[in-house]
C-alpha cells in the first residue's frame, strides 16, 4: 500500500496540509470554494517551513484568500493517486518530475491551461498543447557525506567498492521521479538498457534497498548512515542549509565527464479539478516574476522563466556547481511509452 506524507504544522497559518485527503478517500476540505488542492512531488517544501512552497503558498493565500491544501509524495505516487481518484477528483494542481508529468497527460489527468508567464518558459520545458508547464527548473544529481567522503566519488564504478556496502541507497524507479532518473541516467551513461541494468545489478551488493521517497535519503547521508544517495540539485541544495554534511555531485562513466539532465518540477491543471479557477490562479502565481525570483534565493532551484535572471548568492553558487557538467536531453516520449518495460526490467535485474 502506498503511503503519503503526514500532515505537519501550518506555516504562519497559510499552508494547510490535506489531512483529510487520505488514501482511503475521506471527506475533503475542497468543498470550500476558497481552497486549492495541490498534489506534488517532494522537494519544494522546506524541512523547517522555509522552502519555496512555504513562502509562495503563504503569499498566495495572503493575496487571494485562497487556502492551499497540500499532499506530498513521490512523483509516480502522486500520479497513481490522482488516477485512482479520476471518477471523484480531489486535486486541482498536479506537480511532478518527468516522465511522470507526461504520464499524467497520457492518462488523461490534465487539462490545457497556459499560465500567465508561460510564454517565457522554454519550449522543451512545457507541453505544446498547454497541459503542463515547468515552474522550477532543476537537475538530477547525487549527494555524498562530506565529512566521511571529503572528495565526492567521481564515477559510477567507484560505488561498487566494498567501502560503500550498505552505505548507498537510491529511491525506487517507477515510484519516485529521482529514482526513475537513476535508471534514465544509467541508461544514457552506459549506452543502453542492457549495460545499465548489468551495472545496477552489481550495485545491489552495496545498495540498502528501495525507498519511495527521495527526500528522506538526504538526512541519512547527512547523519552518516549512508555515504551516497540520489537526489536532485534543487532539493539537496535547499536541504544543505540545515544538513551541513551534504555535498552534491554527478557520476561519470569511467574517466568521462560527469553528466546530468534537466529534471524540472512541472505543473498542470487537473482535469475536472473541483476548484479549477483557483488552480489557474495558483499556476499563474507560481510563474509570476515575484515567485520566480524566489526560486533560487529561497528554494535553491533555477527559475523556469527565461526572463528572470537572479543574481543572489544561491544563483551564483548553483551556476558554479553546474560548471563542467555535461547536460544531455532524454527522449521523454520514448521514456513515457516504455517506462513500465524499463522499470520491470530493473526489478528483474535487481530483485526489487
């Protein structure tokens, strides 16, 4: 059974988590017209109420009077929940990482809506038919414990060393967006599915086991329970404010260049959303210049809008982090079409 994030305290009274939106389909506060319900991948809400979502949702409620009900989980988890509720829609806005936003679209979960400011989002970061738009740009990455590993590992191959036995964990492909990204990057770096799965099968000797949530791994790395875990730049950079032992890195194949790919948080208006107009207002707000300027300063991410060019300390540090890293473009259409096949092959190879 899939599990969902437990409700936590509201941030200055503005962010109300959807305690009533349980996996069993209990009564929803969405009957109140001054509400908007967001189903989102984890990473944009702060551990201590200091994340981009915390700030933006609080400002949105203050300006509009519309309360945000928030449900968090892995990208695939959120899509599956929305799919189960298709005949009794609860969510108004869905935010996931690729390829799950494409999956949500192909399953008929989204309706077309181009938020104000979407014209400033690059073509590759939004759907051509308006079904979804990136709101925070991001890149896939890994974290290491800087205290025990002052120098980050350089390659995938290093992770096979006995030093890492039971000290590596990555989130589950097909459930978590960042976990699926492990598989996508491995297939790119190793030159195909067969060679990538052969490597991941070897890595199982050191891997702790599956995890439905990527955000839960960074605290384990910070404490030294793990030496290495997967993540993404935005989430891990934000977490590093309160987790000083986190270091972000990008594995290379052998002696090659470190690689990564864009893994944006993409948002869409849910089909038959109970409060669609409020959902549109929230999407407009997420892409507003004000909210986009806060993506790096508060959220530790990269603005989705091309015309917003932050110069804060975080933006400078993030740009430096990406220097020398080769960014490749996954074939999202192929991944959306064949994701189940790839994930089943991964399960077979790794025994998960």
